[in-house]
C-alpha cells in the first residue's frame, strides 16, 4: 500500500477511528443492607454510592466522583470539607423529588425542619432494591414510596440507574416512573425535580450574599465567597451562560470549571419524552444544578404555568442523562453534547 492511495487512506482512517473510541470500564455494585447503601465502582475505582437510610428524607447518589477521583458534589451535610458552604441542608449529592405534591414539600425536607412543621413535608422512602447488575453498563433498580409523615403513600417510584464509564468520563442514565396510589397533583413550583449540589469549585464566583425564600416563607442566606476557589460557569444548549441560564429552556445544560489540575464538566441532558420538554434549568451560581420541567410559572414570570395531575393508577416517566467529564484543558463541547443528546433520545 502506497501512502496517498485510497486503500492506505481507508485503513489509516479505520485505525484512527478505533483509537478514539474510549474503552468501557467495568461497573461493580457492592451492597450493604445493614447500612442501606450500595457502593458503585467503575474501572476498579469508587464512583458513587446509592444511599437510602431512613435518616435521610430521600434516596441520593453521594458522593459523586469524576473518573480521576475528584469529588464533584458538595460534602455538607453528610461530611465536612473546609470551606464548603453550609446552606440548604436538603441539597445532598444527586436526588429527585418536588416542592409541591398534594400540598406537601418533598424538596425542602431535611433534618433542619422543626418537628412541629414536619407534617407539611414529604418523604421518599426506599423499600426495595429490585436489581443490581454488574457489567460494562451497570444497572441498579429500586422501588420507593412518596409518603406523608404518617407514611401514607401518594406515589410509588421505580427508578433505574444505568451507569457506565471510560478513562475520563462517567455517565448516569436515570429513568424514574411515578405511579399514583391516590389522585396526585404536582402544582407548578420552583424547586424540582432532578437536583445536584455541586462542589465548591464549580460554583460561580461572587462576593455578594444572596437571599432565597421558599414557598413557606423560609429565608436562606448564601454567603458570598471570599476565596478564589469558585470558578464555575454554566452554558445551555440554547447558548445561555452564567446566571442567564437560570429559568431558561434547553435540551442540555453544562457546568464546568477547574478542579485541581483538570478541567471538569457536568452535563444534564433532558429527554424528548419527558413532560414539558425541553426542561427549564434551575441552575444557580451558588451550586444548585437542577432540571425542573414543572416550574414554568416562576420561570416565565407568571406568563404561563405547568401543573401535572395523575389520577389514581396513572403514571409518568422522567428520563435524564448525567455526564461527568474530566480532561486537562478541555470540557465537553456543544457538538459532543448535541450528539449525546441525540443518542439519548433514541432510548
């Protein structure tokens, strides 16, 4: 074969294409029924853990690591890391719930709510681990009940995590189906549904304190930073960046920044079968990164609203892809995320 010939070029391209296909790493689950915890290992390294103890008001994935081992979620309230903000104690790792279901607030429930007010809040209680399967794509399936304080069930939840990874990337595909045990109404509200609390480095830098008020009038102050650690930023599929990403729609949203020596990015991708696609992004500079398709009223300044009602026996499904990538000097490009969104849409 002579250089420049059609056969030589074809072989060269074929070899090149195989070198850029990242090798999938094995995913392994390690269960601890006593601790109500399932550790997730990818490529022989810890990635995250599914935590579902009764001491938490919802199940979470925590902590979450990039492929290089860097923890990309905030430590508080389950652990302490110097300099980590201590606002919003209900923000733990990656979770899924909602602010107003049949009048109950599932999103803001935490140990910090006084006992006298707990009846206004809801719990997501995991009662069954339905499946764990190791492999190049690991599968974890659980069943949970969305209940009031008296443990009366409003919704049954079945969630499947499909987890995969390569040398510099981790992917979580989450599929959650909610089935109404009684008539259930998701009233348009700001706080929902898929939430992720970011590590300090991925916050957007600010010197000013910020004040946030929930629907019950509880005020939370987020202190402005006095250090140079926070260096994150957002960008959406629609090209919105920084604080302008909040309240806008997009097929995907990415947060990115420098963590140690690596550039790290986390992207959340919406699915076209989800209600009210494409989702609104509840993406805050202080480190809350959330996709909420049902917060239309506040995100549009009252121009429209989106309430979701399920009659007893009806169900709704939400699908999301979360991609955590680390790479020296580069983060996932818009073209890469558009391709991943197109691939995800086929599922």
